C-alpha cells in the first residue's frame, strides 16, 4: 500500500531529535510561553525574512487574529470587503466572516489554481480594504499586478501561507522591473529576487497542522510581519488581550503556541528545505513521466508541493482505480466554499472555474518519505488509466 501521507514515517525520519526535544521540554517544567517558543519564533522569523513571528494555536486563528488586530488598530471596520480566491480552503473565508468582514470571491486560473490577478480589479469596490492571496497547494500566489493593485487602491496585502512553508518567490524580469515594490519594505537579509512566502505582504498566517510541509505533532500556527504595531497587538490579543499579567488592553482570546509543539517545529525547520527539495523531485518526475490525455498535470514551478494536484473529468473513477491498486489519494477539496451549507447566502453564486477544480481535482502522494519505487508505481498506474 502506498499511503497518501504517512505521518508516522515522516516523523520517524528525525525521531531521535524530536524525542530529545520533547524530553527537554517535559523535564524543564515550563510548558507555555517559554524558551522553546521564543527560540522557534526567532528561528522562523529569520527563515521567513520578517522582523516578527508570533506563535499562535493554529492557522485559522493566525488569519483571524491578523484581521482582528487590524480592526483594533482602526485600519479595518465591520463590513469592509476582503478579496479572496474562490477555491481556497474554507479557513481563509472563515477568518473574514468571523471578523464581520465581507469576503469577495474571485475565480482562480485553471492552470495554477491560484487567484486570477486579471480579475481582481473588477471586484474592487469602495468598501474593499485588502487582498488575501492564498499560496494554495504550495505555489506562490504573489504577482507584481497584485502589488500594483494594492498600491493603486490603498489595500492591505495579506498572505494565507498555510500550505507553502519554504516557498520562494524568485521573481522574473517583469517583477524586477516593476515600479511597484511590495507594500512592506524588504529586509536586508533576503534579496528582493529571493523572498519567501510569508514575507511578501503586510502580514502572513501560517499553519503547522501535522500534514503540512512544516508540521507539528498537533495544532499550531504563527503570524509573520514586519509591522511592529501589528505584531504587538496580535501578541497581546492572542494572550487574552494582555501584554502585562492581569492587565487587559483588548478583548482577546487564548491562542498560544505551546512549548512542545515549538520544540518539534524547531527540529523540523532545519530539514524543511531538504524535505521540500525531495517533494519537488517527485513532482518533477510525475510531470516528466505521466502522459495520459485524461489527466491534466500542474506546470513546473517553484512550488513546494504541499499538494500535487491533477485534474481528471473522471476523478472519482480514477481515485477508485488507484485505491484498488494500493495507492491512496486525497481530494482538495470536494465542495467549494460557496457551495457549503454554512454559507447559504453564497450558494447561488456561479463560479465555473472553481467548481470545475473542485469536481475534478485529485491529489497524488508526494512527500519526503516516498521511495523511488513508490513514485515509479504511481507513474505506471496513472499512465495505464483509461
């Protein structure tokens, strides 16, 4: 059996270091807001290329806290509109509606599954205050046009980086020549032509759910930003609204990265680039060797392939065929957000590109613990499907 994502095998790759890190926390007797969390926050901020990293409980709360903090700072107000890709995971939209803001769904491109930047400007209204770009499936959604639109319309640029840890925006001639730099200054440590996702906008949310490229052993998340006021506000709000014990400046919540998860993440961060490189090797082998007219493959990019998505009009039959041959797959995601029962007010929307992706997408195994024999078996089976 070829598992889709065998977390036990992935964890076993660095088991000794992980066990030692957990032992040190357990024996140390300090389990929240301690040295392990402080260390990981500094390491991850340096890795991403931002001044601040604030560890929080999960990726959804990272997104929610960013928007909530902007409301506290008077930059966002109830009813403001946030542009977001229509085919994103629902957490992106939940964070918007939780803050009594209005999501405006924009179709993705069929070849990248990322927000179609050519459709954004027509969705902008006098109430639009931000664009939330989602680096879906591990691919960078940042484009010079999105930056130009943010500057032209005075919009925040927010990143949902839950699926693209370690992804690099390498730029191109158009990007380098663009007269519109990102809305936050570049740090000196990372050249403009090599920026990681999570450092490309005003603020970014990260999820360290176990299945992510950088995954904890439970729920965990973070916010990265160069904005000092925003970072201070989010850190306070995530700690009940308190920056000083028993003194509460904001109506906050309890959303903290615990010491055990932080210790595990520090271990796994050291191997993230190598793990991503292995994912890219597998993805490139799929792209070079799967040749089946019934299957649309992703294009080669700088993606870190959190997910390797293919499109097939016979998706369910393909999934059943692979399962019968001992290959597990996944669907990301079977029902688009605007067709979910929790958003009945959106159910009548017609978003044909999004709906096609959700009807045809199938995710193949693509992770750092895969053997080459497993990769070759997937290729063989995909080419035999008819």
